[in-house]
C-alpha cells in the first residue's frame, strides 16, 4: 500500500500548493515567478500522481475488475483534462477579468471620454 500512500501524499502536496497560491493572492504578494514555479510543480505532481494511481490499481482491485478500473481512470483523466478543464479555466479567467472589465465600462459610462470645458478668463 505504499503506492496508495504516495497518491495521497501527492494530493496533499497539491492542496497545500494551491492554498499557498490563494494566500499569496489574498495578500497581494503573488509574483509571476511564483506562478511559474507553481505551474511547473503542479505538472510534476500530476505526472507522478497519474503514474502512482495506475500502479496502485492491481493492489486496490481484484484481477477480475482491473480492466474496468483502468478504463475508469483513463476515462476520468480524459474527461477532466480534455473536456472539463479548459471550460473551467476559461470561466475562472473570466471571473478574474470581470472586475477589470466592469471598471473599464463604468469609467466609459461615467465619462471616460469626457473632455473638460476650457476655462474662460475675464
């Protein structure tokens, strides 16, 4: 069951990583280098976790159910990585950009292109 422990440890590491990013965002301390490092680390963790998940299957399920379990893992990875991930990423990006767009539109509506009247001197 060492492989199962590895999968849980990798999952916990990813959760801690995302929590750290959330704290940095909340404290307005997120820099681009930290985001790049987190992205690279998440990629490595996903690679290790996917491999460990497949490796633990022969011990977690019976030999009769191994094909079905492999198919479920492959199906879940395909569905989440290929179909659910991109729209969810777009939605999160849209939510993050919404305050900026709202502020820009509000500025235009209030008079962003308004030019002050020239002052007439007597």
